C-alpha cells in the first residue's frame, strides 16, 4: 500500500509544471489500473505495509476513490480552459485523494479518525474556492460544523477504547465486546451524520448546491461512503448493544427515506433533486448495516459502490446541461432531446441504473437490502415498497420532464456533446453495469 501513497505524493510536484493537467489525470488512471491488479486475499487483511493494509471492504472503496478522482479531473475541463488556479486545484484534489486513500487503508482506529476529519479540509477548500455562488461560505461552514460537532464524542470513544484494551487495531476488535450505551452513541453518531441520515442531513443540500462539479462528484461518490465504511468497522465492537438500539436508526432511516422520496417530486432545481435522492438511497444503506447481518452488509456495500458511480455520473450530466443553459432550474430543461439527442441516451442509461434496472450494481444491492430488511422485520416491507416505488416515480418524472415537450424559447444557442463528455459518461456507466459479472467475489468478501 505504501507504493500507492508514494506515487500520489510524488504527483504533487507535477502540478507545478506548465500544461500538466491531463498528465496528472493519466498518472491517476495508471494508478487505478495498477490497484486493480493487486493480489487480493478474500476476507482477510492483505498487502500489509506499516500501519496500512487492504481487505475487500477497503479495496472497493479505494478503487472507487481513484476512479472518481480521475473523472473529477476530466469533468473540470472548463476550469482548465479558464485557467482559474488550475495548479492549486490539482494539488487540492491530490491531497484529498491521499486523505481518502489513508482513511480506507489504515488499520489503527485513531488514524482512521484523523484522516476521516482531515479529508474535510480539501473538500471545504474546493467548495469555497471553486463554488458558484456567494452562499458557498455558509455551505462550507455547515459542512464543517455538522461533522465536527459529532466527531469529538467519537474521538473520546476511541480514547476510552484505547484505555480499556491497550490497542485500537481494527482487526483485533472482533475479539472484544462492549455493552455501554454512551460508547455506542459516541461511536455511531459521527458516521450517521456523514452518510447522512435523515434529521442530520441539512449540510448536504447546501454543500452540493454551492460546490463545483468536481466537489459534487467527490461528495456524492466518496464522502457519503466514508460513513458507511466507518459503521461497518465499529459495529463489530458494539454489536451487543446494537441488537437493542439499532431499531431506532433503521426506523428513522426508512421513514426519512420515504418522506424524502416524496420531497423529490417537488424539487425544481436539478442538483437538489439528485442530492435528495442520495439521502433516500443512503437510508437503505443505513438500514442494511444496522441489521448486522451478512446480506445486509453485502447489500449496503454493493449499493455504496453502485451509488458512488451512478450519482457522480448524474451530477456530471447535470453540469453538462448547466454549461449549455446557465441554469439548474427544471423549467429551463424542457425538450432537451431536440437540442442534445445523444445526451438523452445517457440520461436514460444513468437514470435506469439509478432505478436499479438490470444489470446495474444498484439492482444487486437493493435486492440484498430488501431481502434482509424484510426478513429482519416484515413491517419494513411497507416503507421499502414505497421508497422503491417513489424512486422510480421521480426518476421517470425527471426524464420525461427534461427530455420531452417544447423546448425553452430563451435558449438561442447550444452545442452538442464533445468526445471528452461522452467518455466521461461511459466511464461512469460501464463499471456500474459490468462489475455485476464479478459479484461472486463480493458474495464471499465478509
């Protein structure tokens, strides 16, 4: 694992050379393919080096990090052509990638917390430095304080564990058992806010609306998954008390997912609709993790990978329309099939994947989650049924509203898609629908 860390650190001097924007992207591409070729041992930690290691849970999320960071650079061509602090943008992105890589690969719980929090800093800089509107500073503060407010109890909980056990290595935590209500809430709340769970999700709309396209891609693609990864790691330690209290979070998540799915029908801004649907999807992920069962973990993990690719692709599509029309309002996005018929195909493909149509990863994830949540309690069937039905409803509404009908007469000029944009969308859609043929690896990962 150290070789990838060294490669990323040595990318930083490359950012200072003139006209190296695409070269940095090619190096990260190469790094992603090198990482794919790692010799993985299923179910156990492998590729050990110092305090870093990799199992199947972290392997998929690190690979997703590399992939999304490559696509972030590809989507930021407008920033490169304008020359707006391009070098600083690349350095910020590489620093964020290093922090995410370290977050998913460290074995020490305190180091995980440290990198988990440091990753907020480059995200904050990305929103404030390259955001679109004056409210981006307020959005950055929301992001910072929502996360930091619940992170201090997590830090206290980690210190308490170290005081009791004498070590905080994640691998050995399965041999210990704690039955403390206070420790349970300290360890869980920080990750629920990060995912985010309904009631503590208000930082997400502000951050997404004000962030540039690269910021939205990394927020939806990776940052929301850090909460799920942390929950999967610490839930082993507090599973005894979790059997009593996890029903609280499952109930809040499913009811919140149903309510937020209803709210998607009245959203008039495209980016708000996309991020609100992300909260509904993450509510199912929280429910799967909190059941603390094999099928729940499997479904949550697969849905996190699928949602990371799919939501990132949808934000790219929204940005491509924003570049042409200068607005995110759905009232402007009428009859886009007349302007961009080729883009309509990609709207259809990504929306169908978001609706969990075969052969996407989202289908496998949602099937596993629905199967086990209904087995866990048949009462959850009603909420899951409504969330699935409503998600199909608002995605079909979005597609039919934006692509069909009379186009907006205020649009006087447009240009069709270029090869870079189609490649960007293909690289989102292809892994999302091809990785399903290797589901046998994911089925035996836990």
